[in-house]
């Protein structure tokens, strides 16, 4: 018997998430069809102009917006940001530096500090 290798495909939403782009901003042909693993790899290796443009200017999905602002996705929601933002809007928010953003950045810094502390504690525990 010979094994027949089937092509692994994913929904456009999954592919958009893996590419770090907002699905609704992608071309219609991307949104309407399944994306194979090979197509995804090709998009990542040599992104077409539409993908480079989306990554550069947005609109960006919430995980990307949160990362660019240095806060959590929950922090975005607490700040009232529920829609995707463009790079220009993100930069304007950074310049504006509203109170909620300053607070969320401080919270995120504390979370990171605590994660490092716990990791160091675990590492020291393993050495004993």
C-alpha cells in the first residue's frame, strides 16, 4: 500500500492569526478560501504587497495592538479599545499617553517582573 499525503488546510481566520493580520482587512480571495500549510509558509517567506502593507499600516488585530502598546489584550478592553487600530492610531495613542495606557503599561511591567521572579525562583529550586 502506498500512503497518500493529503494537503493540510486551515480556515482563513486561522491563517490570518498566524500571519498577525486582521482578517477583514485581507483581500476577498484570502478570506473566501482555505489556506494550505504550503501557502501559509510561502506567505510568510515572501509576503505579497498586501500583506506587507497590512503588517506595516494595519488595521491590526487586538494581539498586535496590545503588543505595540506594551499592554495585555485585557488592558485594551479595560481601556475601551475594542476595534482594530491602524499604526497611525497606535502611534497617536502612544503620543497622547492617556491615563489608562500609563496604568496598563505599569501593570504589564509588574506582570513581567513577577514572571521573571518566579522563573528565577524555580531555577534556584531546581539547583538545590
